[in-house]
């Protein structure tokens, strides 16, 4: 029979010895803070909503109000949420051992940052940030914060629409984010992948990048993921259950 306690104990010792640790997080990291995941069968957002309509530029152009309102509701959920024991354990570890941990997240919430990982690399943007759909054409150029309130807000000069600062399907990742994440993955002696289905690339490739560069890769997830083959250790459990035992 499997002895999960012993495996956690051993992994904790590896973390304590490591000079560089990288955590790659996905939506499951924030599930216990009450923020829904995307692909969980019953509760995931993509089981109830259409990503082509709500997470693409075409979808936004087709019905800006609908898409704006959907993100406005998600923003409220993020603002109301609190970091869970998993986020807090990573934040405390970063304070205790500065310079060791790099958090790379696919999450668009700010819970890693609020828990103390201010430098977390955000691959998929920031849901609380506003940006222009197309560049403001005013001279001088206005900031999205100067847009007229509306659903969505618009530039009072040129009419440019404001959109949420997340990465939609088919879009580039924020400049420099993937490069920084790859550097962290290659430098890590240990990579912990937490709460991602591994369905979205290039983020999903980071576990393999770390493994090929010699890292020990462990995955924390109550279910299977598409990148389980990249890991030497699969820890069946949730972020808030497992991370405090490894990092607190
Ligand atoms: P998914 O919804 O695809 O996967 C969430 C994963 O978390 C699943 O494998 C679950 O089994 C696992 N999980 C659920 N609850 C958990 C818990 N409490 N602790 C640990 N794991 C748990 O989310 P992502 O992999 O993050 O894109 O999805 C990747 C991207 O697809 C997202 O960043 C989003 C989405 O479209 C953008 O927002 C741009």
C-alpha cells in the first residue's frame, strides 16, 4: 500500500535542500478559495459557458456587453475571495527562504500575490486589469483608466473599447512571461505542478522543460492530468491540503 505521509515527508526534505524550486499553478490552486476551475466536469466554467464566445477577441467583438459583464462578475468573485492555505504556505515559504521559490501561474486572480508571492509570473494576464481592445488613437494617447464608464467602458475621444487584461484563445502571452517561466523551469531542482489539467500550452510544457533539465517533478491534483507522464511523483490531494505539509 502507498504511504502518502512518507512520500510527503521525503518531498518536503527535497524542498528543504533545494536551492531553486518552481511551482506551476493552475485553476485548481484557487478552487478552495471559491474560484471555479475551467475543466472540472460539473463545476468548471467551460462545462457551462462557451470559451469561443467568452474567451476570444471574436466573441468580445460579437457581443462586448455580454463578455464584459461575464468578466465583471468573475472580477467580483476574485475580489471577494481570500488566499487559501495553499497560497499562504507558498507565501510564507518565500518569506522564510527568499530567492528560492518562483511561482509561475496560469491564474488570472491575484491570490498568489496577496499571499506574499508578489513576483509570481502570470502567464495568462490579470483579470483585474483593464486594457484597450485596439490601441487608443487619441493624441496624447489615453490610459484605459480614463475610459468613460460603460459596459464595456469606452475612450471618450476615439471610442476604443476596454477589455479585461486576460489572455484569450489565440493570443500571445504577456511579453517576457513565458521566457521568464522557462528560465525558472530550467533552473529548478524541483518543480511542483499544482491544480492544472495540463490542457493549455505553452504553460503545460513547463513540467517537461523542468524534467528534461534535470528537475524532480511532482504533481498535486486530486485527478489525473494530461502531463502526469512528466512527473516522478503524483500526489492525489488538493492544494490547501498538500501544500501546507510541504512548505509551511
Ligand atoms: P483547468 O480547469 O483546466 O484544470 C484544473 C485542474 O485542477 C484539474 O486538473 C483539477 O483536477 C484540478 N483541481 C481541482 N480542484 C483542485 C484543488 N482543490 N487542488 C488541486 N487541484 C485541483 O485549469 P487550468 O489547467 O488552470 O486560461 O486551465 C488552463 C487555462 O485554461 C486557464 O489559465 C484558462 C483556461 O482557459 C485563461 O484564463 C487564459
